[in-house]
């Protein structure tokens, strides 16, 4: 029988599941509303049932979860999932493993997106940073050939650095986080207030030259450039649903980022890669992470 790995990409809106065999052949893609299990009284049990349905098809060597929040440094405990609080402060991987009788591991969902993108390069770089702009600011740090989690598991939270003179409340509980001004969430709120007649997908096509939208791009560039100046990676990978919107000014964003980099070497040496993520990318990255995790275990 062929051994497979199962990748589970859990987002605030949708949960996606996908299997991969040793030849990197994909099968069994499923997508369900996250609320279909997360809103149940026993959310973790409902998630286990959802995963078990995928495990019925063929033997599985391991399951990898991608989660949109803060995990412990050892990736054993969920510390904070603002959109799925039923899993907060629980050893989710160990509990699921016991329920399913299959090894389970977990990491931030953005690291799985980043792993997939890194593996599309000719060779794995020593240092790279990923910024995936969606509802929030997904940030992945690949340093010295591996993902960097920080002392407490909270590395890569670039969206939660304080932005001067910002009094907007953030879902994390703080006031003034950069993400409140540089995210899909901000764009949605701005569009609802200023142009409710415009479909959000057409925001940049119709209102891309509005001063507020131009300021949004400028803020985003400054935040990204700040991290580049601190870490000096070989690659910056840019992706996420916002950057994939029609007529998003990618060239302008890159130009502004470059303009804030410390010359000469950082400015001339940084390689920028645009991620072309699909609905399957997070799951694929999770499958590849599962293969790497459980082969070395």
C-alpha cells in the first residue's frame, strides 16, 4: 500500500484537506467551512471527525495542521487563535493524535505557504522572509535554513508592531497594531465606508489612485522594508489574497520597498519572488511539511 501524508490548512473561513503520496501525487482535496466544526460544542472532536473521514481512504503516516495563530515554540500547544478560540491553550496535536491513532504535528499556516514557495526555487536559500497579505499580515521567517519560531513561539508577528498615532483596536487585544492599517481587513472597512457600491475584488481597479489607497501601499512598503533592513534575507516572497487582487500595484509596492532599504548591499541584493498561491497551496505545503517531519522522526 502507498504511504500518504495529510495536510490540513485551517483558516478563519475555510478548512482544506489534501493527501500526498511519496511520489508527490495529490488526492482527496476537500474544503469545508471552518465554522462547520469550530462552532460545535466539542470543536476538537469535530475536527478529529473531519480528519478521520480523509484518513479512511488510505494508510497515512502523519497529519500536519496549519493554524492561523500563535503556537508554542515546540509546536505542541496552541496559545492563541483569535478566530478559533475553542482550541486556545490546548495541546492540539497530541490530543488529535490520541483520537486518531496517527502522528499529528502542527505549525503556523503561513509557514506551509512559505515552504511550498521555497521549494519552487532552484535551491533552498539560507535566509528568506515571506509576507502573505490576506485578512491579516501573515509573516514567515526562514533563517539559517529552517523556520524561526522565536523564544516563545511568537516570531514573525510583523502585523502587531505598533504604528505611530494609531488608535485602532486589534483582534489580538492590543491598540495600534500595524495590521489594523495594512491588511485586507482595513481594505474591507475602507471600501464599506467610502465605496460600498464597488465589489471588493475591483477595489484597486476602480479606486487604486485614491489618496487613501496610495497611503495604504506606502504603509505596507515601510513595514516590509523595516523587516528587510533588520534581517537582510536573500529572498522576499510576497503573496496572499490582497496582492492577488486585480490591478494591485505590485510594481509600485516593490519600488517603494526598495526605496526604504539600506543602500548599497541590501537594496541591490534582495531578490523578490511573487507567490502564486492557489486554494491548494497551504495544504500542499502542509503535506510536504508532514513528509519532512515524520520521515525524520
